[in-house]
């Protein structure tokens, strides 16, 4: 916290009133700061006025003796916007990250997701606000209340942290790191890093504490942190059961997949890191500009922004869910790499078993998916695009006529822009249910997995209704909504817990 403190304060003006968007009371923040409790990592940041540095609550440096010199922030962006520099010891860019559901506003949740996906990299704040159906001032007020930083500050901090991550964790040239982090020029990149860290990028690389992980030619390795506990066995089993041969696979070494990246394709591999609360993401063949979106997608697919402690506390208040969340405290929502693929597979999975749906998806991919060369024997194809599916031949695949028509309708709606997967959860659900062959269950399932919406509730799911009803009878959709009101904003996690319980009961 004190590294080069005097020079940093002298070169940067600190304007740090205590923000209102704090996740805990001040006494809790003080206790967490002094104890370095890892459960709070990424849930708040603290800035020390006397040094001009902001840190994670687990920073190994000696804590400030007086709380009068400390300012607390809900996000790293808030600390950065207030004039503090990132600590080079605890490295805020490696924290688990701000939970995607920060705040109670659905608009804020959607805005955070879009920013993480790069919505502000090429558009202005007024354009972004209009996309959300808000005015610029209204958007800024919502972010001030729920996040403690402006949308632009979040986008800038996202780029800054990713650049620092690549400097420390890769051997990429600085020009490629600048491009990967979304900076339009090397000069802007150098200026941003110098202002943030007080030194140029090349000096930061020389001062890194350890060498990056060994990587093959053309491969980038990133470390993605999460808050423990993390139920990797469940998430990996979920993905393994649904993996499409030729596109993805899950072995003991981890998960692998072919994805679209820029005008081509890339090979990604994800595995848990032994002894660390993090996953390792390896990306091969992706252009530099695609690395940041790929890292964001990986965080969503593996639900790395979840706060299991908060979820367990809130859902544990429900008598039925209490035992389930204690049994699986690190349960996550398995995401989907491509929202369109998720919607297609949801249609194929209507009223059939998971293995049967996987078989249909495999046949569809083999016929309409683009073949690619990855150098890996069992990863040779990309999932079909909306254009390919809209005009493709679905005869002889075992797909019923009604479902084939639903798939074509979906593909054409995506091509025409009538279905937009970057819309909000409620908007997307409405767009999907307006299509032939899409019911409420299918739409909410897509919202749950493709958007990672923590409050999604697939109320048409019979298993969910039966489990929520206990030993008596399945609930109606209306009764389920009433029953689930106390689960908010974690209805998606409650759904996963009840599905797991149903699967375990079936095995027994």
C-alpha cells in the first residue's frame, strides 16, 4: 500500500469522497480490511489517501494504521476514478471481479454484462444509454447508486486491468497487448498505463514477480480468479454430458472447445489450477483483438463472478433450500459460449432426454457446421451459424417437423434482428416466446445459461415445479413464482440446486 506513495500522491490528485454504493457497513469493511479475510476479495476495494494506492482486502502490505486514511469502493473502477493507482503487490486486476448482479437493478445488471462484453469499446456513453432505453444522466445516477463508478470508468478499468494481466502473464509484444485490451493506438496504451501505474508498460513487465506460464507458439495463457468454494465436479459433469463431439470435449485435463474468433477460429482450453482459486484459460489461434471478449465469455460460461457466500446466506433462509446449498455451496450456473447455439440446443432438448438432445445437436453440427483445422483430432468443427441454419437441410436428422420449423424461425429471426441476444433478460425472453415453437421454459432456459442471469426462473420446467412443491404435488407456474419470490435475486441458483437434487434422487 505504500509503494512509491509520496511520488504517486504528488503526481495524481485524489478526489475520494466516501461512495454510497458500498456492499457492507463501514464496521464490516474495517474488520475485513484488518483481517485480510479472503471471502471479501473482489467484493470491495480500499484506497489509502496517504499513498494514493488502491488495494484488494487481501493485500499482503501492512494495513493503514488509521481508518481516517482509508476510503472504500464497491469496484476497482470507483477507486480508479477517484484518483487512486492500482497496487503492484496485490494486483487488483487479478481479483475475482465485481459480481455481475451488483445492485438490485435489472438495468444495471444488463449494463454491467454489456460493458464486460465490450459495449463501450466502440460506442459512446449516450449511445450506450440509448441502447438501454435511458438518458445519460439517468444511467449515471443508477451507476452511482448501485456501482459507485460511471459506466465509462468501468469500461476503462476493464481495459486497463486486462492489459496489466497480459503484461504479467504473457510474452505478447506491447503492440499486440494494446490491441487486445482495446486501445486504439500504442501511444494511448502507453499513456493509460503510465497514468495508472506511474511507469511505462515495459518497466511493469520487467518488475513482474514471476515468469508467465509456459505456452506453445501462438497461445496465450490467462488466469481467471473466482471466489471459493467452486463446484468444478458438477459444472464439468454438466458440460461433459452435453458436449458435442467435434466441437467441444471434457477430459481429466479440463474443458476444450473450438470457437469463432474474428474472421477465423480459435482453440480454447480451461482447467482448474491446483491449489489456487482460479481457472487457467489457454487460447490458441485467436487474433489479439478477440482475447478480451474470449476472456469475458469464459468468465460467464464458468460463472466466475458468483459470490457463493452471499448466495448461500440468502437461499439458506429458505427451509427447503438450506440443506441443498450446504451440500453444494460452490454450485455455479453453467453458461454457454454462444447464445444462438444455446437457443438451438434448447429447442432440440424440448421433451427429450439430455443424451437424445446431444445426439440431435451432433447430427446438426456435422451437417451444417463449418469444418476447421485445429491440429486436435476430436476438435474439427464450428457450430452452425444462423445463416447456415436458416437455409440448411434438416431432413433425415431425426428432428421433428415442428422443431425443424422452430429452428428455422429462430435462425431467420436472428438474421433479421428480431431476436437480439444482447438485449435484457425480459426483452430477450419476450422476443423468443413470440416465435413459433418457443415456450416460456425454452426462453427462460436460454436467459439462464446464455446470459448467465442469476434471477432466471424456467417456470415451465416440470422437474423444477415438482421439486419446489416437495412431497405434495408439482406447483403451477403461478405457485412457483410465488414460492420463488423469496429466492430473488438468486432464482437461477435455486433452480440449479433443485435440478441437482432431482438428479441425485433419480440416481438413488
